[in-house]
């Protein structure tokens, strides 16, 4: 996993400024100095790896305003919770090309929401081409692979095949919250590193009741030896834990760095407006000082500036 440490990973592009998972958002992240761009992948009805945050499309596209798709609205389950909306597996890629992207948090990120409707949805191959042309790493998160497989859409196979067919492919890292699909990708993915995403509670979506929880796995890094790295929520990052995971040969990433008050711990908030920036640099500096290998960020320019300043101080 190349580049200065920590790697700055544009989380779905640069969604602090432009709607996530759009070409403009990816390109902005790259111009701002991101070492990598990250994409979330779900499957369409005809087996195309689609770049969206989740299978439900109402929150990040204009599908809710399209009368031709009104009948597709239904109840479904996303990450174990019942939702009503429009789901990727009910649309073909040709149909999805008629939709346009929207800001996922319009009340918080008003400037980004101005760009609603400006750009089409993308496939995995589209993002891979952008990353390859810029020579940056592509981090691919496999979303709800178990559910997709049950729907007859084997997401791990679709992703592997899609990337294998590219005439020019960037360096790739695969990540997931689900153990089994992630290990399947290791077997099929020709040496691509795999990173296990961990939450701050519970167990992996495909771990049976009674199996190891994330907390138990972190306490025993040997249980993670099948992976190349782990990605922790910021709440779980400490210098001691990072050192323990490094000793076990694991890379350590953390997600997701955001400067707005809403996403900062109370100590670092400034004022009461959720969308105002707090003391983000102090918060993020704590994570960098914990010796993590990579950070997922919505504002890549802020993280690049903070990291480079820290590296410059260390050289003096």
C-alpha cells in the first residue's frame, strides 16, 4: 500500500464538496492530493457492479422524482433494517443511466447539494478508469455481498470479473464488513490486498451467533491473520491498539474523518451548528499520531495538508 503515511483515501471521492460517487467528486479528490479513491459497490438487476453507498437509491439519486419508476418503490432490508425505497437490484444498468446523483446529506452540505442532478451514476469500471488514469489506488468496498448472492447476484464474482476485463487497471484493495465474501475475494482476486472493515460493536454480518465479535478479534490479532489490514472506526483507534495490530503484520486504516461538528467528539466541537467546522485538525492529529496507515476522509485537501505538515515537522 504505497505512498506517504498515512495514505489519504478520498471516501467516495470528495463528498465534503461534491456529491459522492460522481466523476467530479473523484476527480476533485485526486486534484486535492488524495492517494486513493474509495468506492462502494452494489449489484444491478443485470449484474453490473454499480457505485452507490447502499442498495437503496432514494437517498443519493433523483429516482424518487421519476414517475416512470414510481411502481418500483417497495419495502426492503438494508444492513438488517427495514427500509422503503428503490433498490439497485430492481433496475438494469440501462435504466440507471437515466438517473442523476444527489447529495446524501443536503441539509448539512448545502454547497454540495447545489450540484444535485448534474451527473449520472457510475459503474465500478468507470471509477477504475479514473483511478488508473491518475495513477491512484482504488479501494473497493463490497456492500451486502451475502444479500446480493441470495438474490442471484454474486457480487464478489461480478466485481472480480469486471476488474479483470479492464484494459487498464489501477492498483486495487478490496474491503468489506463481511468476512466470508472478503476471503472469497482473496482466493479469486489475483493478489489484491484485502482489508477487514470493523465496527465499534457487534459482529460481522456473516458471523453466526456465538462467533467472535469485533472486540474479541481486536483483542486477539491472530484471529485476523487471513487479512492484510483492518479498518477501524475512529473511536477504536489508539496508539496501543495500532502497535498491537502492526506487530501482527496488519495495516491499520481508520474511517471516516469529517470536519463538521456533527461528526466530531464533543471536545472538538465549536459552536452549535452541526454543519460548521469544529476543531477538526486537533481531532485528526490524534489519529495521525496513533500511527495509522490510512485515513478515509470526505475533505481530502484538509487531510493532505495536515499529514504533510506533520511529516515536515518530523523531518526538522
